[in-house]
């Protein structure tokens, strides 16, 4: 089912974690790149805050090309599209920030994303990863979906204490401070 | 009546299946291509989610030109228009995704669509076909309209169980995982 | 009075039939063409669905230039404006579709429209003429206004049965399947 | 007071007649022309229908340049601005149509407008002048403001019967069918 | 305090008078000019009518360059920004018209504004200055703020009668008919 | 925690002070610069007034390039993005004005911002710093976050009297009249 982790066969596809009234859920962020003039379009029934995360992700990458070995001319001759299935479900909030920046970085570098990983965290323009809510529900959803490793903000480490050990079994956690740490770890060598 | 299947004499015309409060219904997705700069315009009283499906369909094709033997310069010197009759009826939801991507692929390749087929399914940017609702009502509508074969997501196969065999008589079903499978099957050789 | 048929002295002026809470009414669709880049502007207090009909009419003509002997460069160096008097009255619905496509085709070809004709019908992108509502009221209004011939969708023929013969006296009816049939009949030779 | 007729010393300034809940009133339509690319901007707290009248006025002039000896290149290298004082008062409706087309024609031709005239009437794209409401109140307002002659649609002639003769004393009336008649009469030779 | 007159050391800064539910108040209109293509941007929590005053001010100057010795190429290679502090307070109405046109004329000509003056009045496209409301409250506010001279429409002279002489002490008044009179008086020689 | 002062290692990052229903809070304004045509984009769930502050900050810098030794061609070949974390929290009001102008000036000049400073104040186009509300709450928040020095409008000095001395211990205050004073003090030499 599309509620399960689906492998990492394509660059640009990254697994995130959402938290809704119905509980935690995994979600996929998909990016494509085409000829253009630097435009960014978005689909997937996204709210304003989530759209801002996507803009932020693109701006971050524009000013960190060196770090990722991205030829900065790509920002003048490409467009990007980010889609978050499923279209019928409204989505919002800043917590897909690291998922989006990873998705765009993956499609720009053509580097696939490390297997069996999900991530959740707000990003800032200078590259910090901020904590987000719903950690417990997100962990349960990740486990159900077959995820093996979860990336979160260092500031979410405190939320782990309230989660029973049995739920954490079989999951690795990686707590990060910056987008750089995320990209360095999850983007695979070509 | 325009509630019946109408043949496949034009590229760009594809039969979909809608599900409304009044039950299932067939619908037609029509595309035209003209000189332009890559623009996409939409008519037919479409809601936001359905408009996003059309954007998604175009983005998918932009990044899968090789597979369909589409000259990618077409995205720089053409515009597309997608219309879904009838104009007085508001339409929404993601389930026309495969109908739209098939319609655009058909008009771009000038390949007509296989006869007597209807389809329903959400699409994603990486090319998956997701399950949709209202399968029973859609099947009844397709049959009434003279459809012989229906294409759906593999994940909708489970919905078949709750439909009495008598309703399925005379209909073939094709369950798919990807947009590629759809296009390969329904787009006829020129 | 402006509630009467007004002759066909100008290309671009076509008589349609509207159906409102107050009953049937004739309306005029007027088009003008000027230098431009393919733009379409609309006035006359038109609702979204009626605006979509105008877009659709223009798209149809873009992809049927051969049939009408229209030089397709016109779509790159002209703008069109469609106005539907009277400005104080909100208008909506798809039924002016054939009136709009006839008006644009008339102004593009500089061919005037056959005399004493009114028309009503939704159009589709592939060129079909779909049935519309309010046929009885529209026929009464046409007769009052001095119209001699009415063009409608073949699928509206069934609505004629419920109209008393006395109302039909002096009126000819032309039932059509396609926009082509309409344009071939009503656009006069130059 | 700005409630009085103010002479015709500038091209582009034309006196209209409005009808509000407070009764009739004169209004001024002012146009200016500057270098540009054919744009039209509007101020004066105008509603959608009144904005459409201004668009219509410009479109009419675009397709009637011969009649007015307007060099049609003006539509490619000029912008126009129409203002209707006073900014605090919302204004709407189609009845300023002839005032607007006269104002634009005056500024384009640099021909001033005949003295002591006010006008009211809706316009159509093909150049007809349609009747409008509030004739009695508008006539009273024109008289109070020192107007000597009023231009209206021929179809408003019937509204004159219900007005007592004493109110009409000292006023001339000119009933017109077309914009051409208006412009020919009111635009003075340079 | 920013509630006091603040001198005239910068071109583009002009003192206006506002009238709110809290009484009269002085306000500042500030303009800046930069390289551009004739654009006008506005900040300061301005309502639609006040934004229209700014557009009107710019249009007036475009068609009166001779009078002010403005090189008209400035309208093709400059942008303007008008700000009205304070950002937290919504502002609307047409009465800042003369303040805005003076501010823009000052920044375009680099001529500073005569000292200790405030002004209030609506403007029209042909250059008239129309009367505005709240004269009494505005005069009190001007006096409190240290203003020495107030410019208003000639048609506001009648509002002076209802103001006790004691409030007018130390204030000069200049009643004007046109924008020309305002600019000629308040813009200082370079 | 991101509720603490975070050092000044990047140009473009500046610490501001916000005042919400929950009390005072520090916030970060982050700017990035990329190739472009002078555009400004904003994220962080900002209200209209706060967006206007950002526009104002950019306009101020455009007309004060000399003072900051900014090559004015930067306004023709760069875009800027300003983000204010955290995305889930709506933010509004003019008090981040000096934080924004400092952030943009820092990124344009590549000069970092003096350490351990926070600031709050509205700005005007001519460069004044206006007083803002919530001073007491902002001071407490700054102290909690480890700030050592606070910059405010001279007109906020009066608000200091109502704050107990114990809260002010360990904090320096700098009261300013103009943006120039702020930038001269806080932007470090390269
Ligand atoms: Ca799901
Ligand atoms: Ca996420
Ligand atoms: Ca139907
Ligand atoms: Ca479908
Ligand atoms: Ca009528
Ligand atoms: Ca019609
Ligand atoms: Ca008045
Ligand atoms: Ca009028
Ligand atoms: Ca104040
Ligand atoms: Ca004022
Ligand atoms: Ca916080
Ligand atoms: Ca601040």
C-alpha cells in the first residue's frame, strides 16, 4: 500500500512524517526538475506554511551551492516542481522542511536518498533544523511503514523520553542541528 | 447522448470516470496543443485539486520524454489546454490524474487512445498510480456508457470483491502500478 | 428596442439565447480583434463558466485553423475582446459557447453571420455541441425578438416535443452535432 | 462647487450623469495619456461594471481608428489613465460608457469636448448606445449644475414623457443610436 | 515626538493632515526614487482609495512634466516608493492626494518642500484640488504639531467659519484651486 | 534551544524582539541574496504590515547606497529572501523594521552583526527609527535569551522608567534616532 515505505529508486523522492488529527503518517515528497528560469511550482493540496517551507528549501540551496557541488547556473536554467501525494488530503505546517530541502537537493545532484529513512523537521534560511510536534505519533507511523531510521532536530531528543522503549525497537535515530548534516548523511554518492 | 462512450477518433480525448453525489458518471478529458511557451490552461469548472492533477500530469511528461519519444523542445514552444465537459458541473478531486496524463501524452504524440476504455486513478510525480474511491459506482457508470475495459490502480483491486459478478460481466479490468503501464497500453501506434 | 434582433451588418456580432429567472431572452455576443499577442479579454458581467466558454472557443479555433482557412499567425499577432451587453446584468453558464465561437470565427475571417439566426449550445474542445436547458423559454424569446431560425444541439431535439406547435410557427430549427456544422452554415462568404 | 459644470478647457475631461440613492449627480470623467504599451489604469473607486465600461471604451476605439483619424500605433506606444472624482464615493454601473469613450477619444485626438454638455448611456463593442436608468434624476442634476444639453440613447426618449415640462426648460436633448454620432457631435475641431 | 513637525531637510518628505476617529493628526508622506521602469510601490497600511490617490499623483505628474521641468524619460527609467508612517495604523481616503503629488514632485525635482507647512486635499487627474472633511480637527492637530501654514482647497474656505479665532492664531492659510498652485508655492528652488 | 541568542557567525542573521499575547520573545531575521532582478521574497508566516517593513527596508537601502558603500548595481542583479522562523507562528506589526534593514544591509555588505545584540523599532523611508510597544516584555525576553545589548528608538526611552532596575541589570541600551546610527554601530568591519 502507498502507506508503506517505497524504496529509494528515484532521486527526488524522500519520505517524511506527518502528524494529523488521525495520528501519525508517512508522506512522500517528490521533486522534478525541468528547463526553466528558476521557477518553483507546488502541488498536493499544500497550505501556505508548507508552501513557504518549499520556497525556503530552494533559497537555502541557492546560497549553499558550494557545499553540495551544485553548479549555480542551474538556478537560471531550471524549474522545479514539488508534489506531495495524496492530492485529496490538505497538508500544512513547517515540519516537512527537511524533507523538501532533501528532495530538491537530491534532484539537483541526481544523488539518490539513503534507504529506509524518514525525516521531520522545520528548516531556517541559515540552515538550522528546528524541532517539530507529534514526535510520538510520527515514530509509530514510521515503524508501521517499515522505516528503519528517523532524522529529527536535536531539540526533539527530549521528546523521546515519553515514548515507551518497545515502540523504539528496531528504529535508529539521528538528531541533527543543521541541514548540512542531513544532506551529507542521506544523499548517496552517485 | 453525451453520457455514452464516444469513440477514439481524436488524439487528446480520453474517457475517465467520476463519482459524485448522484452516483458514477463517465467524463471526457480533452486536450489541445498550440504554439506557446509551455503554458497550461484549464476549463470545465475544475476545483483546485483537479487543477493540480493537470499540472502534475504535465510535469510528469516533462521528465519522462525519453520513454514516450517526445521531443523535449515541445515544452518550450507549445501551450496546452485541457477541458473537461460539462461546464456547468463543478468537478474536483485527484482521480482524473491518469485520464489527464493520458490525454496530454496523446496530444503530444498524436497517438490516439485505444478504443472503449475508461480509466480512473490519482497520479504522483514519480509516476505511480494511486487508488481512488467510488469504484463500484464508477464501474456501473462505465458499463451503462458502453465501456469495455477499465484501468485502475493495483491498489483498487481489493474494491472489486464487494461488487456482484453480474455487474462485472462484459468488462475487462487492468490494474496498474505506474503511469508508464497505462500509456504503453492505451496509446495506439501511429 | 435592444431586445430585438438587430441585423448582421458587422462581422463578430452573433445572436444567442439566454435563460434567466425572468424567462428567455436574446443576447448579443460581440467580438473585436486588435494587434496583440494572442490575449483574450472579456466584458459584460460574465461569470466564471461563461468566461471558460470564451477561452474554450478561442482554443477550439486555434486547433481548427485549416478548416476555416484562418492563417494561424493571427494567434501570435492579435488580441480579441468579447463583450456581451448589457453590463448591469450578471450572466453565466456554458450555453453561449456556440455563440462565442461563432463570434470569434466571424471576426477572424471577416465573414458576417447569416441573417435572422439565433443559437444556443455548450461547446467542447474537440468541437461537439452539447445540449442546454431552457429551450422552451429561449424559443419564445427568439420568436418575440424576430428571429427566423434557431441552431441547437441535436441532443436538444427531444425538448421540442413539450412545446406547443403554435409557438414554433414561423421558426426553422437546425440541430447540430459539431461546431463545424454551425460555422459552415452561418458564416457567409465574403 | 465641484458639483457644477466646469468648462471644457482640457481634452479628456467629459461630464457624465450619475444616479445614486441620493438622487442624480453630475460626474466628471478625466483621461490622461502617457508613453506605454497599451495599458489602461483606472481610479475613482470604480466597481467592476464601470471598469468594464472603460475597457470596452478602449476596445471600441482600437477598432474604429479610421473613423476618428487616430493613428493606430498609439495603441502600441501609449497608456491611458481614467479617473472619476471623487475618490471617497464608490461608483458603479454601465451608464458612464459614453462618457468614458468620449473622454478617451478626446485625449487621443487632442480635440476638446463641446461646451455645457453632459451625457449618459451604456455602450457596446459594436458601437451602439444603450438606454440607462434614472433619467429624471439625472436631468434635474444636470440642470442644477448648469448643463445646457444632454446626450442619451434614443431608447431613453420614452423616459422623457414622465418628466414635467418645467424641468426640461433651458435644456436641449440629443438622442443617439451610436457612439459615432456622439463623438462626431461633441469632439470639437482642433 | 513623531507627532511633531520634523523639518524639511529631505526632498520627498511632506507633511499632511489626517482625520480619524481619534481626531486630527499630522502624517508624513515619504517618497524615494530608484532605477526602474515606471513602477510605483506603496507601504504604510494604505486603503484602496489612498492607493488610488498615489496612482493619480503619479499620472498627474506624467502629463505635467513641462510645468515642473521634469525630463519625461524619468518615467521610463525610475521606480517610486511612497511610504506613510506609521505602519500599524490603517489609513484611507483621498485627502492625502496633494501631499502625495507634492512628495513625488519633490523627489523627482530634488527640490525640498517649504518649511513648516502641512496640506490636505483630494486631487483630480486634470489637476484640481477638491475639498476634504475634518478641517477643524486637522487645524487643531497642525497647530499642536508646530505647523505654521496650511494648504487646502478653495472649497474648504467655508469650513473656516465654524472654527473659533483662537484656534487659528499663529496659522496662515493658503486656499488653492489647482495642484499647480501648490507645487509652485511649496517646492523650493534648488 | 532556538529561544536563545545564537551568535553572529553568518551575515544576514539579526536578532529582533517580538511581543505577543504570550509575552516577549526573541526572533531571528535571516536574509539570503542570490542572482536576480531586484526581487524580494518573504517567508515565515508574515502579516501585511511586517511584509511592508521588509519592502521599506529594501527601498531605504536602495536610496542609501553611498552611506553603506553598496554598489548600486546590486539592485539590478540580485534577489533577496527574508525568512523569520518559526513558520507555524503568525507574525505581524512594524517593529521588526530595524531588524530587517540590518539583516539586508548585512547580507549586501557581507558584514556580520555585532555580537549579543537584539533590536526593535519601526523604520521610515527617510530613515527614522520610530518607537514600538511591549518594551518591558521584550527586555525580559532579551535577558532570558542571553542578550547583552538592546537597540531601540530614542522615543522608547520613556518606557524604561516603568521597568524595575533588577530587570535591567546586565543589559546595555542604545537609543537611536536613525537607521544610520543602527547600521554604523552593529555592522562589523570585514
Ligand atoms: Ca495515506
Ligand atoms: Ca516531514
Ligand atoms: Ca452528464
Ligand atoms: Ca478519472
Ligand atoms: Ca434585456
Ligand atoms: Ca447562447
Ligand atoms: Ca459630489
Ligand atoms: Ca454617464
Ligand atoms: Ca501618531
Ligand atoms: Ca493630507
Ligand atoms: Ca519560540
Ligand atoms: Ca524587532
